[in-house]
């Protein structure tokens, strides 16, 4: 796998409409030679502030529900792996999981990740509607590629990106719905580049645009160079990744090797991975 597609979309509140759009985008990605298409957070639907937790729970589905099953068919038909996101049903009343689902090019569910860091910040409180995940998922293996998956607010926690890198990730995928606000575009762009530089890996960051979101879906290389920034328009961009650059960067800037884990373990305030 070397060609990856980055989708920047504006999800509506209509789940069926968004599903039809996602299938169309998968077909476009396949025609353009992409081997992976990455969608933003909240692909299933936009959840406005006025939507109650109970109303959101009613549109949520299990991973084996119709939404993902339809995308599995599209992935298989077009021979494109898909990183999608859903509101996943939870056993907790009026709460859902914010879940990323990795579909391989044969239409099989290869990985699920439930967002562990809920966006309770800047006046938002995702915990009013969402239940947090309880584990970091292992990277998805595809040939020599190791894809680690995070979701949106997870980007602000460098521990998570580092754990995924230590687990072997050479690409991190971060689907997001990054909310507008003062300096929020700067925060987004800075942290994407920082996570890439810290770990010597590619970052693929598909984002929502429109509604309350900033857009600016990005792909950044291991040296922190921006290969794609889709600004605020909906769009699809296909980029060829070069794993040799990951290896070269990690040899020249061996941050993972130069860690002092034995010193960190003696810290009186934290034990970092």
C-alpha cells in the first residue's frame, strides 16, 4: 500500500445521505488508484448541540450494522481499504461510542477503536453524549505499513501517539471534527506536525468542514512537511507515501531509540511509556 486518499467532507444530520456520499467517495478513491481512503470523525452524521443524548443514541449502530456493512461492500467492490467512523451503540443508556472502524480491501472489519479522550474542553462536554473507550488499539498491518489510529482530541495527548509508534506504527491516522475557535487552526496544524516529528512518521488527518468545524484536512510527512492541506472546501486528495522516508528519518533523528525509559520510570509524578 502506498497511495492513500484523504477525504474532507461536511456531514449532514441525515445518516442515509452521508452513507450514500461515503460510498460515492470510496468509488472515486478507487478510480484514482488509492489503496486506502480515510474519512473524518462523525462520518455517520453531524450531531448539533440541540440534539439530545437520547436522539443521538437512536441513530447509533453496532459495528456489524447496516452502515458499516454497506461500506464493507463498497470497500470490497472497489478494492480499497477504508477508515470510517460511526456512533457505536453502548450498553450505557443514552451514551454512544465514537468509534473508528478499519475495513480491509476485501470488505472485512480489521480493527475498531473507541475514542478514549472525550472533548470536555473549550466549553464542550462530549461526555454528555459519549462513553469513552478503554483501550488503545494495536496498529493495523498492511504489508510494511503499520497504521495507528487516534481520533480528534486524542491528538492533544502525545502519550498516545508515542505508544502507537512504540507498537510499530509508521503512519498515524487521525480522523477529526476539529471545532472552530480562536487559534484552533494553529493548534491543529502545530500538533499534527509535532506528532509527526516526535515519532518520525506520517500523519493522515481527515477532518470535517462546514457546520462548526475548521476543515484543513492534512497529510504531513515524518519531517513535519505538509503534503496536503485542504483548507475549508470539501474534497478528495490522493497522496503516495514513501516508507523509506520514515526509515531514513528515524535513523537520522532516532528519537524512539534515544528515549530514557529507565529514567522516566523513576519519575515521582508520572510513569510514561
